[in-house]
C-alpha cells in the first residue's frame, strides 16, 4: 500500500474485507481519483461521512477514522468520462492524517489487523453462523428466496458479506467494521438482527393487546 491512500467518502456505504462493492463514479474529483488509482496500485479506501456532511459535501467534511481499503478489480470508463468500477475489500485501516494536494482526498493510514482467533473462537463463530442463518430464514421466506448460504463460504467471508449487504443503518455497519475481531463482529451482527426481529414483532404485539 502506498504512503497515501485515496479515500472515497460516502454517506451510506461501508466496505468490508473480501466483499465486493460496485460503484458508479460521476463527480469530476472522483473520476480523477479512479484514473490515478488505475494508473498506479488500483487502491481506494472507502470511508463513511459523519452526520452533518450535507453542509460541506463539496469540501472535505469529517469522516469516521476507520475505513476499509479496496482494490479495483473491474473498471469501465464510459464515453462521457464517468466510471463503473468494482472494488474488493482488502483490509481495515485508521486515518492518521490527510493530504490536501489533490482535488480528491488522500489520507495517511495505519492498517488495522484483525485479532487472531483461537480454536474456541472458531467454534463460537460456527455457532453464531448457524444462528445468523436461522435469523435470516423468515425474511428470506417472505421474499420468496432460498436462504441456503453456500457451505463452502468461509465464516470470515460470510460475516463480512452479511455486515455489508444486509439492510442495516450506515452507522450500524460502521460499528461492525470497527470491531477488533471477526468474533466480536459476528456477535454484534447477531445482536443487531435479534433486536430488529424483536422490533418488527413489537407493533403487532401492541396491536393485539388493544
């Protein structure tokens, strides 16, 4: 990873390691960012904008310090200069400073390594994986989808993919990204889903009570 990482701040997108993200790039400053990335190491860091960004979107509004780097695996340049790209998440990082010399934002970062997992931790994650599949089954049935998660998909990839793709609030996803280990992320994901299931049931319960 180069000394400075181009960062792409968005208000509603959080990238996780080894998960794919499709993006449409249309702002001139971020077209320049993609062109520069493609010409060098193809790396971009995704970061979440902090609340209140609307007042200064064209500038450099505050972002959360923890993000995730990604490598551009697919790029399509459109005739009018816009881009369609696909990023694959690589590793989490913390911003330690920001460079102001380009039209787009670049940051000095330190990589955040995930805490290692013991044999017991791995067993806990297997248990949490089964719980996640159970929690997701009712929603999948309602949507007429088959929830069968490929058994070949590693626990790490499954937890990170669910954290990114489930319909969660951006701040909830940010909190999941900031967890120091896969086990902590899996535990928080289960707690979040259990809370949402409970909240979904509560209006019905109060309705019945009346």
